[in-house]
C-alpha cells in the first residue's frame, strides 16, 4: 500500500510540473522518475530514508520497490547500505531503517530540502547532519531528535538493530515544503548503447548483480547470487541502473567509515532497456542535478523514465556479466 502522489499536506501547494512526451503523454510528469503524473504531481517534499543492507538479517526489505531513486554506497567492513528517495509514491512503512553516514549529506543536497529519516548516528556524523539541517540542506527526522514518534520496532524480524521501521506515510503527510526539481534528464536511448545481459558490482564483502529481464523489461536485482526479494516475495528491480565510479575518503566524522565523494566528475555506466552506455558523470556542487555525457561523443545521455538505482562504486569494482554468469543466476 502506498500514499498516492495527490495525497499532500494541506499546508503545501502543488509545484509546477515538468512536461514531456512519453508514449503520447504530454502532460505533467513526476520530477524524479519522468513518468506520467496521471493523478497530478505531489506538492510534498521528497522523503529520504536510510535503509540497511549490510547483513542478511536486514532482509527482507520493506518499501524499496516504490522508491523513485535508490542510492547504494560503501560503508565500513566492505559492505553497502541504501539511501531510498520517495516522492511520486510513499509506502506505508519502510525498513529496516539504519543510521546515517557522512556520504548521505551531499547525496541528497539536490532534492530541494527533503525530509531525511534515519535511525540515529554516531556523535561525529550527528554533528555533520545537524550542521546540514541548520544550513537548510534537509529536515532531519531521527530516533534521537525530531520525529521520534514516527519510528518503531517491528515484531517478527531479526533482533535489534535490524528491526527498525519508520511510518513513512505519516512523515510524508506531516512534511512541509516544496517538491524536488528533476535530478536526472529523461529521454531516448543513446545511439551508442550496446546490448548486454547484466552487470556485477563486486564490493569487498558484497556481490551485487543486475540482470535484464526481457519479460518485465527491467533490471532484476540479485544479492549474493540469489534474487533480492522484498517482504512480499517480489524480486526488486529497476528501470535504470546507473553505476557511478567515485572516489572515497575516510570520513572526518568517523575514521572507520568511507565517505563517497559525489560531487565533481567521473566515469560511469548507464544500464537501460537491456543496454549499457559508457558515460561521464558531472555534478559540480551538491545542489546540482546529475549530468551524463556519452564518453565517446560527449552527447547528453538520458535515462529511461522510471525508477533508478544508483551504485556508487570504486573504479574497477564493476564488470559486464557473460552468458554463463547470467545462466548461473537465473537458472
């Protein structure tokens, strides 16, 4: 169950929607997906939630399937964690909710002051988050500060801290502010796109695969060699998978934690429509949207309208799957 885009707080107003053409549709579209807003666009701010992915006890995930954008970044101990962005739809609850990291602050700086929900943090990261709140980067909601009543522990899941959930629907309705502007450009398939079956991201202690499903016309997610299923038993999937090769530094707030450098520029791959395109990504400042250019022609590269997962990988960690690897995953 989700909160539809037209369910907005009484204190907000609908923003001006982008227009585009999608299969004959020329009306308003949702800013973060580019999909037709047949019931109108949401006037609420984006809701960003920190979601655990660093242990098998984090499974299954709740609410990830309707996120407009999901970022995945390295944390300590060679594993990864999600940052889910909701706007066009908001599920009733999301989890497991985990603690914030330094990487999160810049990543959500281009969402026009979203609401950021997370399950606390260490003191150093907490100070960074509070500084960002004071600067107006986002509104913070956490178990140790504002919005504590939105968080709860779910019965029947693994022990703490893997059972933390958030009443995302209630936060969305209570949030005030403006809707986000687009952070990606949507459009036609790049002329240089090459058909592939899938891609693997090999983190030190995590193997992540994306395989093109011809039946669903989406990229199906695999986790440690098996399908990544949500709490309803449905395999998670994306319309776009954007692999951005970024540098990491040691967080000044937590020397055990790597911090993704998500501004500047670098190489990357865009997976859409069963193809891959080599790109150069650019984002000069945290408040800027992502810009992609074909790494051969410099022409602008567009995403397919839909839901996007973004992998913040180190250079050399990702590779194209061969047919045998795809067969092992899907067989």
